[in-house]
């Protein structure tokens, strides 16, 4: 079920991290229609110089969000999730939208083991009634 990892070029206090995790988790739960207890958010506040976007000129500070999710969601759903995650990062972390990137890695359910949920995740299905992460 979903693991969302944020690599950020700044430092955040614990209350801001908790709020950011809450916001990202809420967005994921709403867009992907899953209960929040399926969602894990990892925030790596690497500080200035911790994440870079390379280009034709000098590298620029950037942010990266890695989303490990179960396979099967339509591209339009993943795009909506990415846009909403970017919006949260811009609002909470004051990052520039153009310097953020969201990547998805899709997995079969049996590649995600959750002891607190009883074991492996089921594969995602559009008719799972909101119980698929």
C-alpha cells in the first residue's frame, strides 16, 4: 500500500513534518479512495543543497516525491494525485512548483507487507470499495 517519500532541500520542525504528512496523507486518501491507515509518509528534510535539479545551466535546488503504489490506477488519477501533492508542497514548504518532481513506482499487492493490516496487500481493483491502497 502506498509509501510516499519526500526529499526536500530544506529543514522542517517536527510539527511542520506532522502537518505535511497529514496533508499528503489526506490528499492520497481522497484521490486514491483509500483509508488513511494504509498510507506511510517519509519526509527527508535534507537541508539546503540536499536535492538538485540538473539542466543546461547550473543545478538548482529541487524537491522529489517518490510514490510507491499498487499497480493499476489510471494515468489521469495519478496525474491528479501528483498535482495535489505538488500543491501541498508549494503551500506548506514554500517550494517553487517548477522545482518539484513526483515519480510513481507501481507494485503488485504482494510486494507490500503490512503487519498492522494482516500481511500482504491485495492487488488494486477499481471495484474494491475503497479498501485498496
